[in-house]
C-alpha cells in the first residue's frame, strides 16, 4: 500500500510541479501540495481473497464497525468539546506506532493501543514470543526511557505475549 | 514464556529481567546524551528537569571559586584539579571549605572521572596505577594547605584507605595527632578497616584495633554503626581470635544502643532489624541471600520447631527463596522435633521453588516419610507426596530423565505406599490402583536393575494377603525367584501357608 502511494505521489507531484511552474510564469507564485488519492472506501479494509490470508480480529472488521464491534486504538480526551491538541496527539500516536513497529520488529501480534491518562502515556502491545524474555525487558526499558525523554511525560508499557498471532479468520 | 512473578523478592530469573531492563534504560540514556538536540523540545509545563538530556559541560568558564565548586559538583575530577592549580597560580586564594570539598572529591573518586560508572551492580576495580596517581594529587593539594583541619585530614586518610595506601594512612593519622587535632568517626572507621592490613599477626591486629577504639573513647568520639561494621569486618580477617572477640564487642555496642547487623548474631539481629532503618543496611540482594541462608541454618540448629516455622512462614516466599540445603536443614529440624506430619506442606513448597529435581533432597524426603509408622491421615498425605515424586522420577521434561532411582529410594517409596494402604475401609478402586502401581514398581525394579530388600517383599506379601489377591502373591514369588534372592524359599513357605492356592499355582 505504501509503495503504491509513493509511486503515485511522485508521479503526481511531477505533474503538478510542471503545471505550477507554468502558473508561476503568470506572476503568481503558489505551489500546490497534494497526496495520492486515498479512497475512504478502501481504507483499513482487507478484501476477501482466496482463503489463504489469515487476519486478526482487528484487521477483519472494517472501520464502520468501530464503536460497534471494535474498540479504539488510541484513547485520549482531546476530541471532547472544548479540548484542544487533537492534531498533536495524532502526530504523537503515529510516531509511537512506527517506533514500536521498528523497535520490536516482527514481534507485534496486533496493533498497538495507546491510552492517555492525564500526563501518563500507556502503550499496550501484544507480542509474539519471538525473543527471549530478557531481550523483551531490555527493549521495554529502552523504549520507556527514550519515549519519556522525548515527550517529557511518564510512559508505561503494558505488554502481553502470545505464542502465535491470534487468527480470527481466513480471507 | 514463564509467567512473570510479581513478587518483590528476587529469584535469579527476576534478577536477570530487572538487570536487562536497566541495561535497556542505560542504552536509551546513552542515545539521549549523545544526541541531545532531538530531545530539547519542551512540552512539559512545569518544566521537568530530569527528562531533559544531561548537560555535562561546565557552564562557568572563567577561573573562579564558583567554577571550581561547579566542577566538584559535577564530579569532574581532572577539570577540578586543573582549575584549582590554575587558581593558585593566578594568586586567588581558595577557601578552606572548597579545598576540603576538592579533597573529598579526589579521595572518593580516585582521580578519574566517575562518568562511566553509571551501570548499577557493577563495581569497577580500581587499579593500582590510578591509586598512586590519586594519592599524589591528593597529597600535593593537602601539602599546599596552610592549615589543614579535621575535615581535610579525614578526607585524606579515607582516600588513602580506600585506595590501599594503608601505612600512609596511619602515618597521616600520627600527623593529625601531632597537630593536636581530633579525628572524627569516619576517620576512625577508615583506620579500623585499614588496621588488619598493616600488621601481620592476629593479636597485633586486634591490639591495634583495641588501641584505636580506646583513642576514640579518649577523644570522646561516639562510635556508630559503621564503626561496628568496620570492627566486625576486620575481625573476619583475624580468624579464630576474631570470633571470640566478636561477642563482647557486640554486647558493648549493644550497651551503647547501636543497631546491629552481622552474620554472627543473627537472631538478635533480626529483631533489631525490625527496628527502624536497619533494614536499609541489608545491602543488595546477593548479600541478602547469604544473610537469610545463614539465618535459617542457625534457626534450624538452635530453635525449636514452632519458632522456626513462624519465621519460615513470615519470610518464605515473600522475602527469600531458600536453597535446597536450607530445605534439607528444615527437614532435619522437623525430624528432630517429630513434626513429620508437616512434610506434605514442605513438599508443596519444594515443588513451587523448583527444588523438586534435586536428587538428595527428594531421597531424604522419602527416607523420612518411610521410616516410621504414623496415623492414617498422615500416611495418606505421604502417599500422595510419594506418587507425586514417582511422577517426577518417571516423566522428565521432554523425555529427559531428571532423577535416577536408587534401591533405597524405590523401597522407601513403596513402603510409604504400602503403609498408606492399611486402611480398614479402603475402597476397591484404591486397592486396584495401588496394586497396579506395585506391579509397576516391581517392573521398575527389574528395568533399573535394582534389588528389592527382604523386608520390602515381606511387607508386600502381608499387604497382598490383606487384600486377598492370590495371583499377586504368586507373581511376587515369581519375581523374587527371578532375582534369585535368598528369601525366596521363605516367601514360598509363607505363601503356601497363608493362601489357599490352586493346584496350578502350586
């Protein structure tokens, strides 16, 4: 998916830069930024296939099931009336998810759940027992220390391990 | 993955996990301090200083006393010494307090920057070379002082003792006395620690220590807990003489109402441990383990069983995981006090602590269980333990055999099972189960090439007779014949007398 995005992005920006340079010559200097087309009816959905692809519960249910059959992956109060900082929370979440994906590479069994309680940032992750427990503890200590210094708030990791990825169904 | 225990005491795996977590934290700290520019953005209101990267560079650049104080605070030994020399050359006088602080720093840190010593539970061994350097620097600065006071002397002496220049420490001490200054408690502690290194023979060492203590009393310096520790440590180096001297020392200290902590007088110690801050002196976990091991062994030897059990229930498994030797001692204590009915509980504990694969412990347990006859419920519980043990013997982890049978352990096991069987209203299913296990046992005897004893066979026979199983009896005789035991004819006689055999069986 990201490969697709990247190539179409490059193509489109090339096109746009040509268009905008022609526009620029007409004495107005405005550049246009745009992303690749992200259709909302294709987001976070795994399409039905031959039946050999295993999906977890999280992946099997589509975004319109959030609140009905799925919970939220990121929990904070900045979307309430009168609260601000929602955009910053989103950026932080994205960073934290990429960080966890990279640090515990190949060990994540499911999406990371991020909860904020006051100042405290709780990262809940389910891991496959790919590494020794002492290595897990090393990475946990490293992540907690680094993220708390980065975001200037206490960070806690709640980790659970399973033997294999929990398959919900095959699509 | 094993379930993560959430107990506070440290088994070896828990220690490993906490150490690996700590090393992860240190790796993160290394990154944070090496690339501080990525961690400068401050989201927190109010500002949280401990979450900012460490600023290791000294702020104040010009040569002044404030700059020196700052470097001392940041523990930059070399920079501080250089700055001090600079200041003296420039002609500014440095106050006595600051010089004392500098001396403290040098003597404590041993003349190299302690920035590398962030890893816990590791103590870098100071090399002899650095100690020599250190002494030169410290002595040099000391010599530059116009009027050294008690503090400077004490810093110098403690530094010398810490880095092995024991005789120099004593000569400095005589200097101190010549200048008619009083030494403080810390100095005396250091000298007491140094005392065993200076003299050769045990009595001389002890005399030196007594001398120091007397001088302490003359100078009206109160000994404190560290004094006691130092004396006892020194005594450990004094051998047998030390042991005899330890007790009067301790009683004296008690008279001065100081808290105690030592390996020698554990019971007294433990009560005082509950008092106040003494628990902090228990040191790290390894020492704690040693302490508790010795404590328990003393307890087993000296006290009666109820006290022992009270301590056991208090401390295990919340504070301490006993080793298998301790469990053996505990079993022996139970034995002497005739409280063998507690064995099943102890067996549960043994299993939980993971000692169930230790051969001698399990054998001892079996011997104790098999030795005498007890009343019925006790025997039943013994039988359950015995079956448990048998399971462990048979099915090792993934096919590995953890324990190997010996003749003694096998027969003990069987006799325990037999004894439990002697119940008036035993239901038939139980009997059949026991018989099948007997047959297995006998097979085990064969397969493991062990020979059952005569007593065992006799008991088998009586048991079989009670149950009235004739076939079993014949089988028994056949097996014993297979072993070519001398008791076979006697057994045959018994069987013939006590059973009604058919012709075929005869």
